[in-house]
C-alpha cells in the first residue's frame, strides 16, 4: 500500500518520490493528506554559521527526552550535493541517526521542478502523515524560497549570533518580519546583550542560547510551546491561501508547452503579437 509509512525506509522512499516529483507522487500526497495535520512545524532560519544546525540538534535531544518523534528537514541550497548537508551538520546529527524516533532529511536540490518551497512543504506533509510530532525545518535565510519555507511553518525562529557583523542589518528585513521569535545563539560570545537590545525593537520574544552546551534550549522549548498555544486560528487559513495560489501558479506553468512558449516568445520579440493577448489566450485555453 502506497500510504504505508510505518518504517523509516518506507518514509525515506516516500520522501524521495516527493522530492524528485516522481510519477505518482501527487497521488501519494493525496492519499497522505487526510493523515496529516497533527505535526507541529518549526522553521529555524538565519545566516550561515549562526548555529542553526547545532540548535536543531540540541532541540532534537530536548524533544527526544520527552519521547516526541521528530523529523528534521535541512534545506541547504549552498550545498551542491544532492541529499547532502554540510559535513558539520552530518557529524552533529550523527548522534541522532541510530534513534528510530528521529528522521533527518536534507534538501539540497536547487531548481527542483516546481521550486524548493513547494517540495519542502510536500516533504513536511509526508513526515507529518508518518506520525512525527515535531518537524524542524532548517533553512538558510537568504532567498525568497527560504522565506517562503519559513513563512509556512507554524512558527519561525530566526537565529542570530553576536560578532557576525551587523547581524540585524545584514539579515534582510523580510526574514526578520517572518520571525515569531528571535534566538541569539552563541550567547557565550561578547555582544549578545547588545544584539538583544537591537532586536527588542521588533516586539518579538528574544531568547539567548548556547547550542553547543544546550544552555537555554529548555527555555526555547518552553517558549515555543507557549507561542504554539497562542497561535491565531486564522494563521493556517492564511498559509493555505498562500500555498493554494502558489500551487495553482505552478500547475499553470507546468502545463505550458515549452515549444509553444518559445514560439510565442519569437512572435512577441518580433513584435508580431503582444504578450498581453497571448497570456489572455493561454488563460482561456
Ligand atoms: N561558541 C559557540 N559556538 C557555537 C554555538 N553554536 C554553534 N556554534 C559553532 O558555530 C559553528 C556553526 O554552527 P552551525 O550549527 O553549523 O551553524 P549553521 O550554519 O547556522 O547551521 C560550528 O562550529 C558550531 O560548533 C554556540 O552557542 N557557541
Ligand atoms: Mg546548518
């Protein structure tokens, strides 16, 4: 049965089908959808080196101590290796690899058919349906894809570290706006207090952590639970409205025949036709 996800290998296989957009993956997602909706997704985003992977690993330990099943999706567009996170991430996460209550997946495929954000969300749906209680999505907060990924998590933690230049200014306003909470990691380094002052203007909770020693992880967990319970009920509707628009636009794009696009582009470039009429005709078709 296609929807049988009761072991890690079956889950990994389903993830691969969804990630590669293999034939039939949509049918699989349709079948899994009714089993989804129970997992809590936390986006963990921020600049490279801020300590997102370390923090993720520490959070996994905190969740496992409570016997919660946790899946991690590491989205790292900077890594050229398919399915490969950075070596450091691998080593850090190795501690969890033998644990059947933990599932770790890297998404490294830039330019995935239909885009990185939709593929990541579909992956999260598979893991949700597979019964994971928490899904941690680590993204590098640089591009629109990553912002979209983080935006659609239940909550998003933006991770900053002192001594990384003008962190607050360096991180784009877009990523600060999607933050539900700020984590100042590497609080053992000088400048953490100043960073906290800088961040206080945003009116969001700010927590300090030292991921490498698990300092502050318990408080981060508690704050996350608190924010989770205070989530506005409309948020899920907003997220789905956003996703439905995206999904529709993608399907439209995939339906376009590239030969026909090229032929139309030639006509527009040659001023034989105007692009507005062409789009109108496509929408009617
Ligand atoms: N001093 C200090 N170093 C940390 C802390 N958290 C992570 N690091 C180190 O910072 C580096 C980058 O961490 P990593 O988790 O890979 O960052 P990422 O790129 O945001 O995922 C690694 O060498 C970590 O060991 C911390 O709280 N304090
Ligand atoms: Mg990382």
